[in-house]
């Protein structure tokens, strides 16, 4: 706890300022409910709280706003689920606990430094017997105790196998090893991107004929933001489910991903380039790195145009057909060559026989794997 009258004054002033912010939020929430107005978003409250409470740091004030918005949301969900006795925040406390993020809190020479704006900086001596187990994320200060939240990294995950991953538009993710392959359809994501572009064009056209800042213009602006949020949430849901399919099909496998936006992608036509740029490839790679045992990017020039059996290069449609007799979906050719580049540093050529599963990410019921006996050596089984 604080030691000395100056530290206690800072401690008390910061908790009183936090209580003043909490009480203002309680009063405004009660007034909005009484008038039957819509509760503003957390982002708007973040703007509202800016520079209004000088006795707190900006991060601490935002943490209190987040805590209050979560309390309102929890009470609303409980009431929707039939718990009518659930009450919204209504108490007007004299003191409130203060939360500090790792952007504010600092540990220097065994002392925890907690800034509080104009109230001053609170210094708390950490006992020599206390050792932080990981990276400090948050500090919660209450009367009589201080709680430090640390992030502890998981143990090292040992990779079981290596898969190649080819990212695309019609096929969002094509992943596999030398035995099995899974192709996740990207039609849902592509349709969402096209719907967003059409809606955005129509709203922008309607706004161009209105006076900027007028009531009708603001209505269209709100409609545009709602549409953009809806499409963003849908795309996020699709890529989460697509990467989960890959992680469940190849558990604990490390992924070798073809690096997107290469020189060939920059030379493509405008419409196709827009689809590729909206494919969220960077997010997919981050999710694969999180859900699998790591993800490594490698160059992917001509990986979908080179036969993995004989090495002949040819352009093709969705199905790759080579004169040597190898026939397979183009995405299978792509991830096979990407995997070999990651393993050997270059494309190597040998027979390919894999079982291919076609999956849709947001389908309620899983699509059964279609397996047809393959001819020896040069045919991928689908």
C-alpha cells in the first residue's frame, strides 16, 4: 500500500476521480433509459471521456468506460434471457477502483509506478519475495490490495507434420500434406465482398446528391457504417471457421504459407486484383500461426502453374492438366509446390497422390469427403 501522506493523497484523489466518472456514467445511463434513447457505443463514450477527468490517466478513464459498458451489456442480456430482476448499474459510490494498463503502469527498480494525471504518480514498492510470472498486462488498485494481471505464455508446441497452404479467392484456403488435402470454399467471402462494394457504391451515390451534414446525409452515413460493420463481422466469422477447419484437419501441424501479393498478383486485372486485396490474407496467416504450430511465409511464384510431377509449366483453369498425365485442382498443385519450397528451399518433382476434401466454412452440416480410387502415380484423388 502507499507509504507517506503524499502517496495516500494521490491514492485517494485518483479513486475519487474514478468514482466521479462512474457516477456520471450511471446518471447518463438512467437519463437515456428514461427518455427511451439508444445507448451510445463504447467508441463514442471513449471520445466523450477524453480530457474530462484530469485526475485520471487517459487509459484508466477508458478502462472505467469499458467496465461500465460491459456491465450494461451483461444486465441487458440477462433481462433478455428472462432474468427480470437483473439491474443496471445504479449505485453512486464515493470511491471506485482504478485500473491501469501496461501502457501506463511501469516497474522500475522494484517499484510499481502508476500515473494518475494531475493527481500525481503513485509509487508502490514491490516486496522482494514477489516475482512477476510473465508480462504485466493490467494493474487493479483497490483499498487494501493491488492485483497485477500477467500474461503467461503457453509451453512450446511441438509440430506434428508440415502442411502447405495456398490462399486464394474462389478457394479461400487450400491446405494439405503428402497424403490428405482440404479445400475450403471462398465463395461466401467473395459474395460478401461483392455485396459490400455494391452497397457502398449505392450509398455513396445517394450521398452525393445531398448536402453534407444534413439529416438525410447523416442517415445515409449511419447506414453505411452499419453495412460496413455487418460485412466485417461476416468476413471475420468466415475466416475464423475456415482456419479452424484446417487446424482440426491437421492438428499441431506447422504451416508453410505462400506469401500473398507477389509480383504476379500486382499485374492482374483490376477486378481480380480487388478480390485478391479484399481476401484478408494477412489475417488468415495470423490465425493459422495462432491455431497451428506456427506459420512461415515463402515466395510462391508459378507454384500453381508448375506440375509437381514433371516440372512442366503451363497455364490452366481451375483444373491443372499436364501432358505427363497428372490431373488435379490447381489449388492442390499450389500448396504442394509451396510445401516443397518450404521443406527443400526449391520446387522438387515426384509423384503426388492425395485425398481431397471440399468444405464450406459456414455450412451448418459438414460436407462429406468425396474419395474416388485413383490411378497409380499421377492422379490426385477427389
